[in-house]
């Protein structure tokens, strides 16, 4: 099976943004935020006295991941592994072609904020197409095979924590504290990308005018509506509860429809983290 063209474009864009975050912000500031790239930054700093400029980040990233992929071939699914190998190679290429420029000139806060911003968006894009850039994600899956009483997330957290501690030993506690800020920003930006692609609103409506409300939503908004039988525990009366999933910008429209048809209607609006199906995100094959 070939990787879809759209997925390829998204992965390439994602790794380029990650490369910008690392080569222009994290690496110049010696900011170790975990993962294989964090290990690469430590190795580069330790080898500067041996090799001019130290061992390049792209080489260490590719070298370590080759061994991780060999050890995880039977653990990870074929499709996920194929995409991950592609994204990892492209990430190493991005680290190679993007110039290493110090954009912050020693300002750790700027490095943490902007490095976390670009890295988080990049990671979010890569993860949004069910892929990964290898590193601790793959290592966590390998370790989980032998330590099943721990979750993959817990194992990755420990591994990244050890890498960050290594960064503290190599570069000092001050930059490590800023690295923690960078990790937080990275995770928030990544969540924003992943949730933003699938985020929606879910409306629950209980009204005597459920027929007219449902008809108006379906005719004017072209949205599907589901009616479920409900019973009021105080009045013991049988009612109908309408459920409708809409985009964030459509929720005000559905509130107006409910208000016009029945000002006394009871309505609950909540967040839906993922809505899959017609009119929203298509199921991936």
C-alpha cells in the first residue's frame, strides 16, 4: 500500500516545522526537551571537542532510529511503521537542510516559546495522519512488550524524563527548567492541532416542539438529528430528546432555532472531541 498524497504533504510540512523548532531554537540554546532529538543535542555538545561542530543532529536521529525500527518491526503495525519510517527519514532530511541559526541569541524563554510552538504544530500534523517521527514513541512500544504492567505513555514519560535529566547534567539546571516550559507548550500546540481538526459541538434538546425543531435543523442547516425517548424523573412524563452534532460556528444557529421554536426548551451544549462520519471527518481506511 502506498502512502496517500495528502498524508505525505502533511508529514513533510510537519517535519519541516519540527526542524525549524529544533535547528533555530532548541539546539542553539542547548535545550533538551526529551526524545531522540534531545539525545542528539546532548551528543552534539559532548562531541564538539572531538569533531568540529559535534556530531550533526540529523545523523544521530537517523542512526538511533534505524536500530529502533529493526527492533520494532514485529511490534508495530505495517502501515504505521511505513509512515513512521518515511516521517523519520524526512525529519532527518529537514534537520540536514534547515540551517542552524540562533534566532534567540541566548534568550531561553524565546527558545522555549517559539521552539515549543513550531515543534508542537509539527508533531500535531505528523500525528494527525497516524504517523510518528520514531524515537521514544517506538522505544516505548518496544519496552512495553516486556513491561506490560506499565502503559506506553508511562514508559515514554520515563524515557523522556531521563533524557531531560541528561540535558540538565550536560548543560545545567537553568536551561532544563526552560525546557520544561518548552515541553508544556509543545504538548499544548500538538493538542490544539489534533483537537482542532476534529473538534465539534454536541447539542441535547428536550422540548415539546421537538418535531418542528428537528425539521428546521434538517431543512435549514442540512444536519442530521437523532431523537431518543426520555422520561422526566420529577414529572414522570415521557419526552423526546434531540441530539445533534454541529461545527463550532454552527452552534449559535442551532441555539437560535431552538429559541424561536420553543423559548422554554431545555438545551445542553457540550464539546465533542471527535466526530466521525458524513459531514465531519471521514473514516480512515
